[in-house]
C-alpha cells in the first residue's frame, strides 16, 4: 500500500529538484524517492570506527580484500622519477 507524503520546499529548491528530475527523465516524486533511498543506503554503508575492535575489523577487511603484496616504495619512486626525466628529454 502506498501513502502520500507532503514535502514543504522553498521555490528555488523545488525548481532545482524538478529540473534535475527532468534531466534524469523522472518525475519529481520518483527523484525524491531515489534521493531518500541513496541517503539511507549511504548511512547504512558508513560505519563509525569508534573503538579498537571496529578499527581492527575494518583493517582486516581491507587486508582480506587486497591481493598480492605491496610494491617496494623505493622501486616505485625510481620509476616515477625515470618517467618524469624521460618526458623532459628532447
């Protein structure tokens, strides 16, 4: 079952929202629904790292997601400098 929600906007906001909705080939109502869903989704995806356990979990997830080993920084710097110098040669 659907319900109707009234949203109070000033004229400038309504104009900007309606214009963006048209650009995306959506009704203003559909555009506002999508904007609300995006806000909720972003809120669910962000999680505060407020304690050592959540921070450890975050770093462990990052480590598990990465593949291979990190390249040697000195070697990377050498490649960057060589590339830069090669670009400046006649």
